[in-house]
C-alpha cells in the first residue's frame, strides 16, 4: 500500500504500483483522444478536456518538482530584463528524471511511461492523419504505422515569456501540450493558432492573424500536426505573459520522425 506525507506527496518507500497506473492512464488518454472532435482549420488540431484520470491529475499538482529541478531551455532566447530565464524545462525522456527528488520521482517515472506509450501516439496520429500524411509524405492510412520518437518535457513559462507565430520544425511531426494551471491561473494563457497574412511590402514582411486561443484549463490538452509547406503551415505561438498573470506550467510531448540529440530537440 502506498504511503503519503501530509501534503499528499509519495514517500520514498511508497509502492506506487507503476504498471497499473501506467495502463489505466494510457487507456483513459486514448479514450479521450478517440472521442474528441478534430478541427481542420487553419490546420488539423484538437483540444480535449479531462485528458488524465482525475486522481492522476491531482497527483500531478501535488508532485510538481522543485524549481531547482528545471533548467533554462535557451537563456539567450528567453530571458527577462535582468537576464533571468523565462522558459525552463525538465526533459523527462532524456534522463532528467534523476533531477527530481526521490519522493516525487516514482510518480513522474510512471507518468512519463504513460505519455511515451505507442497507444497514445497511435490515437493522436489517427486523429491528425490527413496533415501528418502531408508532413511525412505517406498515405493517410499508413500514418499510424510510421516510426516515431516521443520526447516528453515539463515546461515552466514565466513573466515576459512569449514566442512568436512559428510552425515548429523538423523532425517534429506532432506537438501535444498538456495544461497544468494553478488555482488562480487565467484561462487566456493558452496557445494561439495563427494564419499568415500576405506581405504588404517586402521590407515589412508578413503579419499574422490569431484565429484561436486554447483555454488554459486544468487537465486539458491540445495537439497539432506540424507542417511548413505550400499545402499547410502550422503557425502557433504565445502572446506575452504579463506581470498580472502567473507561472504557466505544462507538459509537452513532441513526436519526432527521427531520433536526434538532446540539444537539437530543445532548439525546436
């Protein structure tokens, strides 16, 4: 039987029963993805609520790693006026589980295995098959059988973080982001989808129009198929996080078409 301290955090000696937790979480996520509606415009995407079982989501909240476990993704690119990082990561798929304290590590080990499951990947690929077929250059019916490499990261965005509209890059095929807001986190902290407008003048360049912003709700997630070609461009981004807002916690899964070095993954 598992034991917990008075804050609900798993103790070091706890038996978390990894296999049943992984199986149950995977089954729940797959069912939620299969039931969700896919939107085709401006490119294939979906947004789903209740993506984790309720008790698993609760455990995410009480088992957040300490801030010291995270590392800046790119301090040159994402920093505030005093040089502090505005986007940190903890890469769960790349050996960084050891950065989490002993009490919390069993939970994140189990959740990482669930998120890396091929059953979840196949459910997501099936939903976004039309756009993934464009990205991979294969028939739609063959999309789910393509080789993929999952990369799971915990992400923390802070005041002054923003990322301009971008399509993501190769070898990324799908980006899925799981929202983990606190009690007072505003719903408008979600990711936006954009379309690129025609350039008025070649020296001014293109502007972008926000088409949709996903609500940053507890236990929700979105997924997009990645493309940057004449047929489809998956432009998405995040407006500036202001002082009146708060820390933006999330999990990102990037499914890649080939395995690449850790530094390259974080540069995407």
